[in-house]
C-alpha cells in the first residue's frame, strides 16, 4: 500500500465525515438562530384585531388561533376568538412543533405538507399584512417572509418551545449529513472496487472498506462509553444555552412598554418567590431573586402579562451575571463533550488499526 493511497482515504474521510457535517451544524444553527431572532423581534408587534385586519397601520402583526382550513389558492385560514384571519402560504417559513413536550422535536416543513395536519390545532403567525385579492392577508416576500408555527398547545408554552427550537442531542446528524455520508460511502466504494483485483493493494481495499463504516465508530465498543459521556454533557450544554437565551430575552424587553400598553420590568427580592414559575433551573443557595413581569402601581411584585409572548417568572440572582455564567459554562462543557467524543472515536480506531496490523 502506498502512503499516497492512505493520505487520499484519510483526506476523503475527513472531508465527507467531518468537515461537511460540521459546516451543516453551523448552517442549521444559523437558520434556527434567525428563526428565534425573528420570533423575538415579533414580540413587540401588536396582536391583530378586527380593526387592523381591515386597515393595517403597523409594519408587522401577530396572531394566534386554531387551524381552520386551506383554500385552493394557498391561503391558510386561522380562526381566532372574534375573527378568522387569512394567511398566504407562499414565501412563508412554516414550523411544526411535536406535541410531546417543551424539548420535543421541531422541524421546518413545506407549505404543501400542511394539508396532512389535523384541523383545530393551535397556530401562530407573525409578519406583514399585504393586499391580496382585495383583502389584507398575512403575506411575506423572500426578503421578509412571515413565520407560521403549528404548536398544538397553550399559547404560554410557545415561548419555551421557541427558546428550545433547533437544539437536539446530536447535531452531527443535520440537514446536510445524509448527503455527505452518501457521498463518502460512494467515494470509498469506488476506491475499493478500483483496486479489488490488484493483490498488491489489498490493504488499500481493506482500509477503504473500513472507512465506509467510520460514522458507526462512536457507537461501537469500547468507544461508546465516551460517546455516552458526550451525550450527557451535550444535553447539559443544550439546557444552559436555552437558559442563556431566556435571560437575553428578559433583558432585551425589560423596562419597556408591551404592545398592549402594559409596562414590563423586574423587581429584585431577598426571598424565593412562592407560586411563581421559575424561568431557569434553580441550583445551589441564593440570597437574591429577580421577578420579571408587568409592573403595576397596585402590586408590589410584577404580575403576569396579558400578552402571552412576554415571559413571566423569576430567576436566581442577577440576570447579567447569570447570563455570563451560562455562556461560559456552555462553552466549557461543549469543548469537554467534543473531546470525549473524539477520544471514543480514537480509541475505536486504535483497536481497529491493531486488528488490521495483525491480519496483514
């Protein structure tokens, strides 16, 4: 076996099994970040009512209701408490949240898949109103698409679902990974078959064949022990990042008026609040607590906002310090998690190389 052949196999494995899937991770992360940012920006948009449906005065609106029907002109109809709103599905970004929980699967779907959904499920839409067939309709463009979310749960849970959107236990398997793995498999099959009838290159054929199964290395013993540690740490990293995003949202809209006129702010207390939801997981001892909600003159503590998009609850300590802690902790844990994953793969490669050396 020539050294050049080994270098080619190693370079192809690095390209198809590492570099391109990693690019897919950043691509998917960027798309989900844009989605969360768009939803976050829409928190300040007013809720659509009967008057604005017939005379739009704002650049963007929000609306929630039940999925009613889809017309043959690609118009989705959402039924609210008092009005039914039309939504143009063309140039819309559509997302589907599963029903199993806050941290459950979320995926982006094409508009023609909506017909398979059950009528009556909850729907969120946000974006601009434009004239369509002589009526104002939620409608987007390529540069300014509207977003539609099917979430099938109460409106208050939508905040947490969006904060978790796009985060999973294994980001290696992203939207690009299947194509990259298929290309890698095809490349190594071509190498193996091209040298199959040449005895002098038997080792090249063997290594190219083994390279096909490199994506399975993390789940093979004994390296799977390190992979398990990686998965555990990555779940913690995911949680910390969602908490960081929660606090960033709180700080972004603190001390501002909500679209319905309520004043949103915070109050710090020296005792853990009772009967209030915690916005992050409570750990350790704390001497100070920050409550976020609507500030009213007749209440010493913030109260729950009327607007479902405004977060309500408490966090331990200072939000600024807590945000920095979550950011640092998530970065450190993610590095440690990746090191465990690499160690597990390297361990399996070592044992396979040892086995090959004895066979040859």
